[in-house]
C-alpha cells in the first residue's frame, strides 16, 4: 500500500515538473485517467457563486505513461494529438491554429 502511494507521488511529480508555471491562483493536479493516460487538471482556487463555491477544474492535457509524451485534450475525457511541452501554455496544452498573419502578430519577438 505505502509502496504504491510512493510510486504514484513520484510519478505525479515527474509528470508535473515540465509543465509551464501555473497562472496566479491556479495549481496543476493529476488524476489517473486510464491505464495508459494521466489527466492533468488545472484547479482554479477562486470561488464562484454560479456553482455554490465548489472547486472549479479544467482539463489541461494528458500524459501517456507508455510513450512518455504529453497530449492535448479533445475534451475532458479524450486525449488528442501529441504536443511538445515547449509549445504549451499555462491554461491549456492545445495548440493555436494561427494563419501566417496571426503568427507574426502573436510571435514574442
């Protein structure tokens, strides 16, 4: 039992270590999705009246434990395409589909 808990904690730390810094008042959390994937969730620490102050989570992405790759989400229950961790953003791992003009306007340099 303790061995499984330690293994899970080490695994979670490994999955989270390469992610971008979470935005203010947010943290990343991992949850086992299935045998192959770990879901990475973004937890918002603000309280909202629309849900009675319950915690708010959004899916950031998925981590494939067999291939050791990150995947963008199609939705909260389905992993999508493989993404490079360098191309992800703090709120989501989904890539931006920008036309050439938008790419020039959005480039950091």
